[in-house]
C-alpha cells in the first residue's frame, strides 16, 4: 500500500476495524473509505456490489463480522453462521469482480480443533472436531479462509487470512450478555466495586487458559501483513503466552480496584481448555506484539470509563 492507496476497512466501528483505521491514519494512509451498517448492510449482495463498483477500493481489510462470547454463541448460532457467511462471501467476491489489489480476511483462533495440540500451529486447521459452543461461527470463518484460498488459486488474487487470538481494547463490546470474557470481566468487576458487592461470580472452573492481544497491536500486525505477506497459508496473530481465567480475574480485579472475592460457578461451561497460538511464523516475518497485558488492561479500563460509562450517563 502507498499513502494514497484507496483502502476500505469493513467493520470500521468495531474493536478490530476501528483499531485498523487508527493505525492506518497514524501511519499516514489518508485515502480511507468505510460505511456504517446503517449505510451499507454487508449481508445484502446487490448493495455490496454497488458499493465496490462506485468506490473501487484498492485494498480491503475485512474486519466486519458478527462476534460474541460463549453466551451469544450458544444463544444465536443461526445468526453467527448465516450473517458471517453472507458478509465475507459478498465482500470477497465483490473485491475480485472489482479488481481489488489485495484483501486481508480476519478469522479467529476458534477455527482450530477443540483438542488440538498446544500451541496452535497454522497447519492444525481441519485436523479435528471444533469446540461445540462456537462451531457455527468457526465454520463460517473456515469458509472465509477457504474462499480466499480458492479465489487465489482460480483467479490469481492476493487474498490473505490472519487468525488473531482473543482481543480486547477500545470500542470493545462490554455487554455482559454478548461480550467476550475480558470486557465482560471489566464491567462485572467495575459494577461490583460500585455496588460494594461481596463477590464477583465467574463462569466455569477458572482453569482454562487464554491468550489476550491488545487491539492496537493486532491492527499493527494487519497493516504489516498487508504490506509484506503474500502467502496462501493462514497466519496466526498473538503474543505467544497465556494465563488461566482465574489469573485473568485477579488481574482485572486489581486494575479495577475491587476489594471483594471471586467465586466460580462450576455448573457453567469452560469452553476450550486452552487456546494458545504459535506465533513462530509471524515472528519470523518480522513482527512481535508489544503491549503487556497489564498495560493493555489499564488502557481498556480507562476507555471503558471514559466512553462506555460516560455514554450511559
């Protein structure tokens, strides 16, 4: 990409898309195009086709998706597979038909088998059964990966796929019903602090391990890959280390300043036992994450206080 390249960021208001927009602007890319979901329903193929015909973007970051945590995935499996299949299919096909130079498709590490060896290497894709709680979402993302690979093979396109680990940061979803574990915990501990609740309840046993990547680091990796990587194989994006959910709870508790206890509801599901990604490939290309979890948590909590809570007042 050069500084004047026309770049479309799909999903620019979300956690990932907004971070990519900020990173592009920070690096001097000044010809960005995007639309809100009200302006352009990415599930509507004719509207997506018209957008690409009119705007003719040269590069596309496909960060738009229906996402959620374990609760949302359990309750809305139809929307998770239906909406994501439509969004990515419409954009990838329109990109090809309108001569997009390069596209980056963002997947998720939930594409890997539930019981795959750790850390998760890129070649583990499609080697075993998926985690049942988010299988519809994972299948949609796998379809997106294979669609990029297929268009590359048949049409000679340059579409790449990146698989980020668990993300957090500005513009995250802090809704307790639909969010991922880290933003949900930030809200839970904050509300417990405000109400002087004696304890905070967390789901499961606390023993599963998870890796967390700050969204600004992910955006930096995406811009890096768009400018340097042209392989047909997927690339993991992560930090290369993980912690237990119990340890995460303790860290969030400390950042928020909550003084009560943590209790675990072991009748609730744990999800995948461990999801650490192998980042050897990305590190070998010349990129490494920079934000420590404690620093990222402080920034995410500050954003929550300044934006999420301020907007609710």
